[in-house]
């Protein structure tokens, strides 16, 4: 059964001086302030579309990797996944870099790397991001 999630942004003003808020409607978990300045330069206390995309990518990848490992009989003790999404003004979103540190018993580094690469290919958010370069650094703790 398909599930649709929703988020809403309420924006005020023009791009350069305006600002707004993005709300996670489906979960009602949070509301985040957004602005062009935060997106182009980084501003403490404000999020960006890229940070939200990074949150989606890291969560989805964690689930894909956990599933692949578990299905092979190697359920992870823990996964720490960071997705660093790069935005270049005038160019757009140029990449997502996945940084993975995992505790998984019974696997060599090479075996874990194969699972990590497979999860990168099979993560639904990775599939949605085929227009950008996705890189991966994966290691066992």
C-alpha cells in the first residue's frame, strides 16, 4: 500500500530578502525556518532544502543497509550514516556524500563494503537522486 508524506513551506517576500518556514505536515514533528541566505551561505538556526534532503537520504540509506545486512544474517549492532548534500548557487544540488560507520559482527571490511555499495544503489532516495553524483565512504567500527 502506497503512503504519501507531506511537507509545506510558507514563504514571505522575494528570494534574496524573504524567508519562510517548512513544516513536516504528515508527522507534525517539526517546523523549520528557511531563507536564501541560509541556503547559499549557511545560517545557524535555519535549515535548507539540502539539509532536509540529507536527512531523507541518511534515513533511507540506513534502512536499506540494515535490511540488506539483516536479510543476509548480519543484523547490524548500529549504523551511523551522514549524508552531506552539496548546493552550489547558480548550479544547484551537485552531490550527496554518504559517510557510514557501522558495528556489524562477522563481516570483513570487504564484505561490508559490498553491502554498503549495494544499499547505495538500492536505497529509494538514492534512486530518486540519479541526477547527482552520490559518493560513499563506509567503514566498520
